[in-house]
C-alpha cells in the first residue's frame, strides 16, 4: 500500500492525476469547493470545502501522509502547519506562496539572474498612471489570475482607463516570436528531469493555448538553453514535484522566463500519449520519491484545447465526435464539466503522428470539426 | 452527455475500462459482489450484488441505456429481459450464453467450420472413464472455469482419478508450438477491426499467461490467417463489442481456435501503451457505435502478469518497485486488490521498446525484480 495522497483541487488536472495514480494503487483524496468537480467521481475520498480556508485545508490534510496540489490558489498557512507537523507537502508551502504572487515570482527571477521581461510592481491604479513611459506593457494581477483572466495589454495612455485597481505587475511588452514551455520534475531525492520543450500558439481573443506542438519548432541550442534554465529554476527553488516553465522567445532571439506553475500543466497533457512517461505519472514519481520516468517523445503530437464555443451556455453538447474519432491517433479527453461556457476548457485532444505534415493536417481537421457548446444561446 | 453505461463485474478489466471511459465523459455504473472490487472506487455508481442473480442484474440494468460485461459469468436471463425491453446489451445475451458454455463454444466452431482440437462432450466422470482411447487429452469444465481453474491435462489412464465430476469438454491434447491471440472488435454498425496477433507464454504451474509478446513471433501468412479467422468468428457470431480469440499453433503448423472471451482480455493489456488505440477504448467505441480506433502497434511490447508469490497471503507487499521504475518504458498497472494470494493476478507490467533485444532484457529484469506477495506466510 502506497502512502495516502491528498490533493488540493479537483479540476481536470486532479482528474488526470487520479487516472494515473490508479495504476500505482494510490488512494487519493480530493478537496474542492465544487461537489461536481471533474475529479470528484473518481476520487476514493472527496471532501467538499474551500481551498482558501485555513481550517478546511488543515483538517483535510490530517487524513493524508502526502499532500499535493493541482491549483496554486490554496491556503498556504494550513500547508505550513501540516509541514511543521511532519507531513510531506509537495510542492512545499513556501514555494506555492512565492508562485501565487506574480510580483514575488518576478523578483525571484531578477534576484537569481534568470532573464525575464523588465517590470515594475504597482500597488494600485494610481501608481500605474504615473508610469506612462513604461508602455506598451502587460498588466498582470499579482494574485488569482488564471486562464488568461487578470492579464491585459496596455499599449498606450488611452488604454489606462481599463487598468486593474489591485496590486499588479507591469511588464514591458515583449515582441514575441514564439512561446515555449519546459516541464521539469524534481524528486524528493533531488533527481531532475525535463520534458522536451513544447511550443504554444495562443487563441487571439481568449489568451488561452489553442494549439501546442510537441516538440517545439526551435533550434537545438535554444532547446538546450530552455532545458538548462528549467533545471536551474527548480534547483534554485529546491522544489519537489513538477514545475511548468513558460518562456518567451523575442524577435531578437532572447529567451525570457514568463511564468511558472508548480504542478501538472496544460502544456504537458500531450505527454499522456506522446511521451514515454506522462507528466501526471512524473508528478507522482517526484512526490513519492521514485526514480523519475523517461520523458522522451515517442510520437510528435499536437494538443488542442477544446474550448466552449462563444454564444452558448448550459449543458455541454459535442459536435463532430464520430468524424474525429475516425482518424488514427486522435485522443480525446473530456473533463466532465457539466456547464459549458464560452472559452471554458471542456477537454483537450491530442493528435499523434510520426509524419509532421499529416499531423498538422489532422490537427486542422479536428480543430474545424470538433465543437463543444452549451445547449442554450446566450 | 454520453449514454449511461452499466458494467457487470468490477474487476481489473472494469477498472481499466473506467480509466478509459473517463476520457469520454461516460458515466459508468458497476455491479459486483465485492464491495472492495478493483473498479469500485472509480465507479460513478457502484452497486454491490450477485452477478448471477436474475433480479439483481435486471434491477441494475434498469438504470442504464447500455449494458456490457467485464466477466462472462453473469445472469443472461436478466440480460435477455433487458434486451426485450429495448436496452442495448453488448455483447448480446445469447452470445454470452454461448460462450459461458465451453461445450457450446466448441460445437459452434465445429458447426461453422472453424478448425479446433477434436473433442467430446461429457456429462460426468463416469462417461469420461469410457473414453480412455481419447487420451492424452485436456478436460475443461463446461462452465465457470477461469484463470487456469477448471482445466486439467489427463495424459494417461492413471490420471483419471482426478477427473472433474461436472459436465466437461474432453479435448485432444494439442502438441502446441505456440499460443497466440487476436483481439477483434465489431461495432454496432458492423465495422470490424483486429489487433495484430500477440503471443502468450504460459506459467508452467499456474496455467496463466506469464509473458506476452506484441507482436507475436510468427510468419506473416500465419498472422494473416489468424487475423482473418478472428474476423470471420465475430462476423459469424454477429457480436457487438470486443472478442479475444485464443489460438493454438501445433507442431504441424495448423492454426486451431482454442477459446474466446467476449470482452477486454488479458492478452490486450499491452495495447494501452503499445498500440495507437487501447483495447479498452476500442471496446467503448464498438458498443457506442463510434468509428473503431487504429489498432496498430506503435511500440513492440512485452506484458508480464504480476502474480502473487507462492507461500504467502494477506495484504499485498510490493518489492523491487524503485528498481523497475528506473527503467525507461516500464509501465506498472496495479489492480487495487487488498488480499494477495499465490498466483492471484495483482497487476501487470507493460514494457515497451523499439529494440527487441533490449525489450527482452528489460522484461527479464522486471520479471526477476518486481515481486508481490502477501504479508503472512501460509
């Protein structure tokens, strides 16, 4: 019997983590505020409760030997108390706390010498108004942004009206050529392994990944640089678990750290079919202190996020399922979310093929054919 | 929302079926007599009840649109009533009934012209005693044999003392050169797809598969013959779902049908990592009448059943886990069975590698290193 694992958060990441943990006989408990969270029906134990409430998180943690997360927005005071009592909390509470705050994250990169876009920390909108010289820039809320929310571009003075009021990071707008990500794992014993870099193409409106290519279409020396930087980052953090490191490559060819997430990540879903060991299994191996898995690519792949169509809401309706399932190497993953809203991540599809041209063709077909939308017009 | 799926049986096959069904948002219910069955904790709905009791199975079926099985030993009278009321039952009740009885199975092969070892049907031990001329032979109980139980070799007259009393099939002992299996799927629309043949090496004592090679080490024309025979068999049965067809190849090079199972099967577990579409997803595609998946081999693989060690019983204890996880392409699947008994199937390992020599080497290492046994000496 393995150590009992408690996970804070029951979204799609928790769901896919349970699918993988099942193969190791890991008894997993989930804490989430939503009774119908994607991971709820698969969890051996499910507790409904607020991830931000200290006593709820603390009480939940009592039942487990090992505690991990699938979302950063959790109460870290409770995690620190659990750590102090000898529980294993991976990633460690202090690291979650650092990453929760995009301001602290940026200061960490600067202090440790990791290249990152120039930035200012702002307490409120008033402070921002004094920084018109810094435009064009991206304003990011220091806390609680997710899936493209809490991030906006401020190109010129006339944009300042829509600026966020809350504490934020103002980051010089990078002239982006490509966005890539490297997932790196570090086990409790200190073993480190990276996944080959992937490349993200963002949806122009929703600020969400629309296509993801594995491997990234970059030069070998750039891939090595990103790989080394991801290793250095997790080493410097001293983190145990999985860290997704997102990078910008600017038009001058500079590699800049954008941000990190200390958990399985959207930019690693294709590893389920495309790589020898999936990111979910890798996360488990890291936190259980088993040898890390082989992260090599077996088959090139494209990941497509299945986002709710605009203009509809309500119970999800899938169109084009039979057409896409007729194609070899189309792997569907639905997240079990009942309510479909515009741009909500309802699932993903990984398309695999050894032939890159055919891979692109298939991905395009899937993109144009498979749609998910709510039953009702908005 | 997909049609609700009710599965009779909650063993490891049901467990792996849920892992796959999760990706299609299929809400699955499980009926099993054991509260702690391997699939119980993952099932959206779990009902504890006797699979052989007509009213239990009938009542369970009421809650689902589609009913399938992961074990043949179920009450088919209930399934026939459900069919009569318009429920989809795949595989169909009449086919389960045919396959439940090894005597009827053999008669079917003979009547339909499928080559199979010569046989006699015997009502009891007394009838057997009159058939000493038929030895050496294999006696198989017509009903309820599984995992090597209910099957024995009777070489000579002196073996007859241990003969089974119950109705049985007496089958001429085949001088076996190889044992292979082909898994074939047929969808409700009649689309048919086979998996490339695999080769089984049996444990000498336990009569259970010890190693399985994918693909089988056979000539191309033999592979084609087995492939065509599996297709003809499922077509002749008119079955919807997955059919595992086990064959003997005798020393004269004849291909003989041994027996079939109308569900995901131990000889297809390696398809999770080794083939484009796993047998579990294929089963779902067939019964939901979706296009069948690509069954091609992506990576050659060896499957090892993880059997409880002799001499021990009680809570399962795993040895050698870290050593085997350190090897690339070792995929562990534990079935969540608490009680470990000698030769009980506690899990399996799929080893993948493009290089066949390295593949064999890894499999041998795993076989010698990873052990599971009960906590207590017997």
